[in-house]
C-alpha cells in the first residue's frame, strides 16, 4: 500500500486529495462531510482509508472546494456534486484497472451523494444521512441538541431511565429539571418528526440509482435516528450498529463500519 498526495481540477478550482493505492478492481471514493478535511476528525477517515487499502482496495479522499487544502468557495454539501464527480473522474484516471467504485459518505456527505443520484458511483454506502433542513453546525456533524429528535428515540431514553434505580432516586430527590422532563415527554408523545424537504429531495435523487445502496445507522446518534424516522425503518437496506455514536468512534463501531464497507466492496 502507498499513500499519494495530489491535486486535481473541479472546473477552475484546484482541489487537494489523497490516494491510498491498492491492486483491487473495486475502489472506494470517500466523501467528507461537514467542513472536515479529508483526514476526518482525529484522522478517522485517513485510518479507515489505510485499513481498506491494506485489505486490497484503493481509496480516494479529497477536500471539497473551500475546505482543507483546496481552493475555491465552500458551497456546502448541497453544492458539492461537481467536486464529487471531478474526484471520481480523477480516481478512475489514476487507477485505470479499477472497474467499480463504491461511494462512501457519512452525515451530509451521504446526503450529497443521494442528492447527486450517486454522482457516477457504482454502489453507495451511506451512514447517518443528514435530513435536517439546515447545515450541520458542529465539528462532529451530529444533530445539535436543540434540533428535533425522533420521538421513538426519546421514548426509549426515558424508558431506560425509568428502569434505572439511580434515575428514580434522582427524581425523588428533586435532581431533575421538571421543565426539561415535561418538554421531553411532550416530544416523546409525538408520532413523527417534522417533515423534511431535504429528505424528500434525497429520496428523489437516489430513486433512479441502479446500483447497490446500503444505509448504516449508529443507533445512539440523533442524526441517524432522525433519518430512520423520516425515511422509514422498514427499508431492508438499513444496517444498524448498536451503541454507536455519529462518527463510529467506539472500537466495536469502527470494526463494524469497516466490515460493512468491505462487504459491499467485495460484492
């Protein structure tokens, strides 16, 4: 395995990228979410790329316009289609023996791939897609605490608290903010989260895609929970990782994510 830094053009804009070379005929185009650089938070994406390459499959990562080492203006995930397509073209040019490309994205990177109808990839792995009608605000790209949460997730959290003797004791001691408790109970009573025009646009974008699509959901992540509520939990393409956070940082979650991606890559 070798790691090659490079630049390529998206229109008139110079973008920075990294290729983790490997001999496999299937490659992974790793699309970065939020305003993260191509290495990912705490180098998580760089580590994942190296791991996939060691398994024998090339990986291409890039900084989209206006982020990291790339030039241009940051148009957000909704304006990133041209960058993704240019990255894919460069990837195919650099690895001419490659016959299949799997697009991999987390959070709004998954949303970007869906809005772009796959952007030319042959298969997609989409984790915790962003469905809130506003841009991710924080580094981890997780839904802010003030955003709507899936009612079933709220109910599950309160049920877990009611089963915990320490939480019951805290309630009896007056250690619980009753206003927050009442607000949470009202949210739990709702039958569905607010409608999302973004989710509908994502659905329309991905509908014509003929390749394999796999959704990966971290069950402890509010963004993933909202996606399931707005998309539909009965979609057979959904895979779930229990007790995993948004970026799959837990050791068991990192291994699970790698195994899921590799299963799609190997076909």
